C-alpha cells in the first residue's frame, strides 16, 4: 500500500522512532513537503496500487473538496492530522465507503493551559493594559486597571469531556470552586448543575464542547445575558455562541472580560478587556509530537486494514 503524505512540517516533526514505525509497516511512502495543489502530484492519480491520502490540513488551507480527491485510484482512506474533519468534504468518501479518520485528544493539556492563560490575563485586565500601552498614572491607573483574584471564585465548565476536565482540574488546583454542565454528566468529583444556574452563578465560564449541529444551539443569547457583569467568559471553541453579543457586553460594561481565539493581528480590534489572540492553543512541543504520533498510528493501522479512528 502507498501512503501519499502531504505535510510542510514533516521534517520538523518526524522522529527516528516514528520513522521506524513507518518503515516496519512496509508502507510505500510518497512524501510531499512543498505546498502545491494535490493535482500537481501526478503519482497520486496514477497506477492501481491501494493507497491512502494523508494530509496536514495546513497543506490544503483546511479545505479538501471532493473534487480534489475523487479521481484518486484505489483510495482506501483519508487521514487528517487534526481532531476536526469538518474541512474534509466527505460527500464522495461516504458515497464510495472510503474511511475518513481523525486523531483524538492529542492537545488536551495544551488547550487547557491556554484557556487558563487567557483566564489569568483577562482577570488582570492585561488586554486593556496592552492596548493602552501599559500606562501608569499613580493617581488613577491602579484603580482603572485593577484585576480580579481567582482563588475562591467559581469556575463553570460547559462540557466535561477531556478538555473540560483538564480545565476543571487546573481551576480546582488554583483554589477555585468548580461546577459544570454536561449532556452526559458522569463526573463525580465536581458539582453538576443546570446550565441556567452555571451561567448565572459562575465567575469564570468555559465553553468546552465539541462544535456540531446540536451544541451550537445550546448557549443562547438569553443565557449569555444572564451572566454576572463581573463574570469572565473564556472560549477555546469557535461558533458556539453569539460572538457579537459577548463583545458588546464587554464594551458596555455588562461583562468584565472575554478571552477567545480570533483572526491574526486583531488583538487591538476589540474594545475593552478582550483577549483576542490567534489559534495558538494547541501549539506546544508535546501536542505537536502527540499529533504526529497518532497520525502515524493511523497510517500503520491502515496498512493492516484497520481504521479505529474512522468518523464516517
């Protein structure tokens, strides 16, 4: 079986032990590192040997239409180096029963720590200090930029999956009270509450649900408006709530602060205590190694006809 691998970071992330795993699998590797349309790789569309398509989503700018892979002969699987597969058009794959596989839980700790990083910065009004150039008028600024101490405050976690639990454990370690709401509340260590109670009582709120058609309707505008004006809202998931409403609440003083992942170079775009950095949550040495490890495990499993991380 041939493995066509498209990854601009391959040389930076492949390790000797992972290379040995691939060698032992007897996969015939075709590795492309310079970004170009998939159609430029002639070998991908030639021959009759079984093959798998392995993509770092950055290689295709997080978009793989069916048209880009439907003419690949003997395609036995598509393997994305990411937790999300929403960037892959699965129409043709579903029609032809071609497995599409993701990688799971490779950046849990990194994302949880990034959420805590945003919480700390918003609590101490760091976004306002940065945007205002760190002024220091001893008569006024200590009051204007005073922050919030987190010990003893209540953290509300919406979704107690791997990342939600990792955030909860860190908040607990900081001396915060932890409450949570989950569609499947099996957690016993922390207190399960209704979503209405969580939104109205928590001092720091963390949405940590996977984005899908069901979850994107759970956090309504009415729930957002029920938050305390002293609350902090920290998001590591996109499109789960009304972003414009949250930004307006911070701007008008109806919410103390907001942290989320935004477009590059937009940190200074928003008024008030808003942390708006690009999507750096997962970018640590450990998570990148974990990502490559799990991606290669998928390839090795495919060489045996196994697809344990199939999502379609």
